[in-house]
């Protein structure tokens, strides 16, 4: 017998945890394959001698891949926070402590998203040239 | 938290799902923090990332791989049970998927430890 969501907040939490979970299995597989098994397309042949820094910047300077990584980050942040709160709902019983924990989890999620976006968003085609100029 | 309860596969799967979920969340924060090092220049980033190739971190990476693998496979199992009515075959499903992921864990962690995967 398959289960269905009925519409209150707890059910949506349950439903979206499954939807984002399946999405994360697929996006994590892609993230892992690209970052660990593929050379950035701009890097050229097997004799490429760029460092891990070069590889990361080349990948993230591609707007499509950057968008993919940010989507992946949003999915992971939601899924992690929703999961932590599922544990919190079970473990913490005092109303004030529950509210405090909920706010802490939301705050941590926002902090994670902000740090992730500010780290990745500004990286573009000129990032390597600017970095080299700054260190001279 | 652990009530007096007859330990069945579903209970074990549930407890391990929560444990691995919390562990992977810690990694997510560490991983995103590491990415901020891209702003500190090439040397700083490469130093930060190369720290993870030390033997202790390689072992931690193998554990991380195991945690993610378990969480993903068990998550798919939960979706199969919740959305696709696989509850009747749940015990066979659990042990089948755990067997497959144990094999994947042995292979994957060997690749990580042997530095074949960076």
C-alpha cells in the first residue's frame, strides 16, 4: 500500500524529504562524477598540469555548472535542515526548547546557504587572471 | 531515545539513517566552508584541500562514503516502501540493498584508500 501526503505541515515535511532525497541521489552522483572523475573541458589534454584550484575554478566559471552546484546546495541544505528538525521533533519535548531548536536549525541553514552562495557565485571566466594579478 | 522495542530491520535501518544523516550534515558544513578558500588564492586553496589527502582524512573519507552510500540506498528503500508499496517485501528488500551497498562500500573505500580517487 502506497502512502500519500494529506496536507498538514508534518506531511509536507515528510513528502518533500522524499522528493529532495531522490533528487539528491541523482545530483550527488553527478556532482561526484564531475568533480572526481572528469577533467574540466577547458583544461585540454591529459598533459594538463593545473592544480586542484585551477580545476575547481574552471568548473565553477561555467554558468550552467555553477547553477547546478547552487541547486545541489539548496537541495542539500533543505534536506539536512528538514532531517535535523525531524530528529528534534522526536527528541525535544519542551515547547520553548522546540521553538529555539527550530530557529537554530533554520538559522544554520541560512548561514550555510549564504556562505555557499558567496563562495561560488562570484567565480567567473576572469577569476584565474584576477587571482594571479592580486598575488603579484 | 532507544525505547524498549524489539529490534527489527526497520528499526535498525531507521536509527542508522538518522546517525548517517547527522554525520553527512557535519560534512556538508565542512565542505562548504572549504569552498570559501577559493577566495584566498591558489596556494591557500591547494593547501586546504591537500590536507584531506593525509591518511587520517582518507580513512574519514571512506567512512563518509559509507555513510552517504547507506543513507542514499536506505533512502531509496524508504521511497520504494512509502510510494511504491514495497512494504510486503521489505525484509528481503532491506537485506538485498544492504548486500549490494556493502559490496559497493568495499570497492569504493578501497579506491579511496589507494588514492585512486582524489
